[in-house]
C-alpha cells in the first residue's frame, strides 16, 4: 500500500509544518483553535459536535475551547434555528481577522523553507492540496 504510505507521510509532514510555524511565530494558541475558526469560516455556523469532529477533538475539549474563543470574542453562540434546545457556534469578525492574521503568519514562517521550489514542485503541491481538500470537506454535519 505505497499510496497509503504517501498519505501518512503527508499527514506527518503537515503536523511538522504546524509545529514549525507555531515555534517560529512563538504561538501558544492551540492548533484546534485555527482549525475551528477555519471550519466555521468555510461552513458557517455549526454545533459544537460538528466543530469538534472537524477539528478531530472531543466534544468536551471543543466545548472548553469554544468558551475560550467566546471570551476572546472570536466566536459567538447563537440559538440553533432548527432546534431550540441547541446552540450553534458562529465565527465573528474578530475571529475572521484573527484567522487571516494567522494565515499570514503561516505564510511568513513557511516562505523561507519553500522559496527555492521550482514551478513543477509548486504545481505538485497545488495538485496535492486540491486533491486533499476535495476529499476532506465532508464534516459539516458532525460526522466523518
């Protein structure tokens, strides 16, 4: 299963890239926060369970993270329009701004490591990113 090994390698490299960016940026923000803000930005308001599933964390863990993000005005809780007993989490303008700033930080941290790539190497990365994005966006309902 050489093909599956390549996916495992990509996953491991992505985790290393995340650690490199966090270290170079001096960030102590949990990576799940950036994943949560991205999920909310891409999908709109979601229940806590759906955000947790999108981020690969437990629902109790996401509940704690949502409390922290709410206190920082990065997200808001709103009544779920389909179920009065539930709430959905919605990204705020401050959350969008924080996410944009983090993306810029990621770009700045990674640029020196990848500046010498050829056009063909960039094309391979862009193709890989598109393939992965197309096969990893099926989580808005909270299940994977």
